[in-house]
């Protein structure tokens, strides 16, 4: 009789143990996505702080390049407003990434700007930040991939459905960024 009770308890406990293990895996992968996003967020905020300085430096030299400057400033503001709506924020961040090379490219057209120490310092910092954003984006997308795989594959998909784990979005680049860049001068 005692063996039957133990066997019955094991039969009941095994599915519960599997449920707990799968649930904890989902939580762990979701936390990895959030951690990876916070790494991107730090780099994007550095870029947000650098962009106004860069725009102001270029403004003094390139008064007729107003449209490019305004697009970058507007995209920065919209990205800040959409800080907690990832899809919308990623779209605006991509706009910034698309237009910044044009801003940097203006230095070729204005020799005085190209020689400006403040501009050169900002350009170096921007290049470094863009490289860090690229690395953070790769880490974020890897974490999103692992998380999405976990919630979409069986039997994890059953647990994900029960506890409302939702698919996460990748931080993709805009289609216009996939080709060779044509910096407008």
C-alpha cells in the first residue's frame, strides 16, 4: 500500500516538476531579453545625448542642410517618447541610424567643419557608440531568438500559453539600411 502511495505521488509530482522547469526557463529567457534590451538602451541614450551636440556643431557650418538636421532631431524626440513601445522605438532609432551618416558626410563638403576639433571628437564618439549599439543589438536579437524559440516549441508553447508569455520583437534594421550606403553631400 505504501508503495502505491509513493508511486501515485511521483506520478503527480513529475508533471508539476516539468511545468516548473519549463516555466522557469521561460522566465530566465525573458529576463535575458530585458537585460539585453537595457544594454541597447544605455547605448541609445548615449547617442541621444551626443546627437544634439553634433547637430549644433554642424548647424554652424551647414545652414542649408536644415532638412537632414531636422529629421535626426525629430527621430530622436520620437524615439524618446516611444521609449517603452519597442516596435515604434526601434523604427525611430532606425531613422536616426539611417540619417547620421549623411550628417557626418557633410564634413566632406565643409572643410572647416572637417577640421573642427569638436566635430572630430563628436564623430569619433558617435562611431564608437554606433559600434556598441550594433554589438548590443546582436546580443538582444540572440536573446529574443532564444526566448521566442522557447515559447514556440513544444512543450514550452503549452506553458507559455498558460502563463501568457508573448513573442518579442527583434531589433531589425530598416530595409533602406541593408544596401550600400549612399551618403548625400
